[in-house]
C-alpha cells in the first residue's frame, strides 16, 4: 500500500457514460494484484471529502488504468479532468482474486457492466484461458470485449435489450454453460449485488468454487472507518467484515447474504 | 522549540493526536505514516465484549462533512488485547484507549482491565456516542450519570482519564465541571453531532440507523465555541477536535483553550493530515517567534 500523487496520462470516453483513465503511478503499478483497487482523491471535489474507490483495470509498466462510469459527483468531476492534471492515489488496496495455479482450475469469469474491469488482470495472469460471460442492459454497457478476446479468451455477451450478443441476463448464459458439467472449473465474478447473489446460488447448485468481488460504499479504503461492511460467516453465526481490507473478493460460500435480508 | 504538552500525568511530544474511531487501532495507518511522529494514538471505542455494529449503510457524505452510524463495532477487551495491543505497546508514542459500556459498572470494569494491562497512556471515556441504543450519549447528557461514570473509573485506575464530551447539551460548562469534579484529568471536546440526511429518490434515510453523528470540516466552528466555553469552566486540559484539516484549524482550537487537538474525519481522506498539522504548527510558531506551544493555549483575545 502506497500513497502517491499520480499524473493523468489520458482520460477518454469509452462508450456512453464510461471512461478510461490512465495514470502514471510508478510506485503503485508494479504492486497490483488482480481484483485490487485504488482509492482516489479528486482535488477539484472540494466539498465532497472522501476518496473514490476504483478497480484497477490494466497495468503497464509504470502506468495503470481505470475503467469507470460517470454515476455521481465524484466520477463527473473526474471525467472532466485532463492529461497532466494530478490525483492523489492510495493503492493497491484490498484482498483480490486467487490466480489459478498452472494446470489448476479453468476460470469462468462473470461480469456485469463495468465489473468487467476488475476481471481483466485475472484473465491476463491466469495460466489457463477460460470463458468470460459479460452482461449489460444495452450494447453500450458491454466494455472491453475486444481486450479479453485479444488475450485469447472466449467472450459470451448478453444484453437485456438484445442489442448485442444473446438477449437475457448474464447468469442465463452462465447456467447454460454450467449444465454441461465440465469438471475443474472455478467461477470469478464482479458486478451488481443481485448478479453476485445469482452467481453464488449457481456455484452452490453446481458445487463449484466461486470468488465474488463485492462493491459497497466505501469510506477510508484501509479498514478503519467500517463503512463498507458485509455479513460474512464466522463460527456459528456471522460478523461484519470490511470490503476494503477483508475483501473486496470473498469466497462465495462465506458471504451470509441472508443476514442482510 | 517546545511542542510538548501534558494531559494529566501523560506527556505528549506534540499536541496532535487522532480522534477515536477515525484511526482504527493505529496499525492500519502504519504503512502510510510514521505513527511515532504523533502526539498519541487514540483507538476506536472498546467495551467489554465484541460488538457487531449497525447494519449498513453506515456512513454518508454530506457537504463538507460525513455522517456516520457505525454502532461502535469492535473486538471487545480480550480481542483488542490479542489482536492489536502487541503492535501498539511497541510504539514510542502513548496509546489512548477509548472505552465505553452500557452500565456504570461496565465502564469501571473495562477501565480496570486496561489499568492492569500496563503500558496504556490514558483512557478516554466515551460517554457521547450518538449511535447506540444503550450506553454512550445517555451518560454524557445527564450530569449525574456522567459524574458516576467518571467517579467509578477514577476509583479503579490511576491512568489519566479523559472524558469525551457530547456536544448535544444546552450548555457544556456544567458537564465539563461535573467531569472535572468527579476526577477526570482532561476533556475531549467533542463527539459527533446528532444529524440526519434523506435520500429524496427513495424517501428513505441515508443511514440504516436513520440518524447518525456529523463530523468533518462543517462542524469546526461549533466545536471551537464549545472548547472556548468549556475552557472557561474548568482547569483541566482540553483535547479539541472537530473538522481539523490543517495546522491553521488546529491553532484555532489551541487559541480557544485546547491544550491538544485530535484530527478525525480527515484521516479517512488525507492520511497525512495529522503529520502535516505537526509540521505546520512548528512553522507557524517559528514565523511568530513563539518558543513554546503552551503560549498559544487559550491565547484568544476577546477584549478591544
């Protein structure tokens, strides 16, 4: 974990409300593991105090990139920042995905929307290539499909409006694949909570291991403010653990979804 | 140049501490800042047993502030001693342990446990958390109960006792005086303000607990006034806190009558803040030709 001032190399619109930010972060970049995040202070956001957490998308030498959606005050201001401007970044943070060992499990990745960004480094560093299932509402919500294909991965796209790939939900496409019951697979997922819950249910049904990257509102990012807690099984019951430091990636069997319902 | 100050029998190398609940148990910040440059480390509130805390959402950002209702999630005395004390006891700077309970007896028992631990710098009595149903602010907003908690803890320990005051009172002076009379060595002024925010799209409260405690730069002017009023009412030292982001903010608190300060919410977004305050304070003293930080304490001029 390092705090450093990073300089924006580029910050360009991808599709619709999605942007790609590349920063020069020579201290942070070499340390990044798949599924980790960076906590960013956006200087022009004067009256909004907190840092914003972003999954780290790609790493290349001394630069790292973030794929984000303009969804609020923070990301809106960020989307207007230009190359050469500076941000304060703490990273890499969090407990990420377990990269499968050589000749280990075949990864099946499941992404909803910009959840795709959190899975790229895993796909890149996994010794086995697998299948990535990506879903979104519309064509514009399907991100970085080409980059995953360029890694030699199979990409199966679903959109709710049917404008790209198969119509329907990403978990429907996943279910169809799981029904083939091929052995030695493991699920890795990042996306909205209802999608993660569905992936968790499918993993249990097909008796597959699954790692889920949870997305919760975050404060400090380093484990002290206790904002981003999720119910995790412990002993005979459950306890609140921190998405920022105990996660964001949790073993699907450990998440006590029922505690919050 | 002297930056050191005294809180009861405890000497701090400089007057800059951190606010309980904004700094975890110190270890979380150890990769980002040199903890040994602080005046003291103040840990999150601990009661006898483990506490699960409130359901999320637990915090919400508001204009120049943050509201929280964490519900004092924590490991309890034994969990703290097992997980965090081995790290903290090796620090060169004192650890101040924030403690709470749901009864006067529990406060005293937690105080006794930490007294017998050895090596603790001071105990801060949290009688002012706005986010728990039992304990916390119920003690800090009733002069009689406040006196009972302080007196019960005073009986079982010689460690410096710092009472963390609630801002949610008509006048802070009688509460400050009650804590002093019951044996408190210092006051922390203050805890967060009871507050509320609403999501107008869902018509639901922004926090699952409905109400929360407001902190951050937006509360600083209110905190300064409370410190100023309390300082006129008591002789014991005050640790001032509320929205400190810079040395200038900290100096305001000192001038209002605080002997030390605590950086709180700023730790969440700028972990270097406390150390920047130390550096900025030193620079201010140099510029003004002030040799001893004690010369700043209560130096406010209100006459013509």
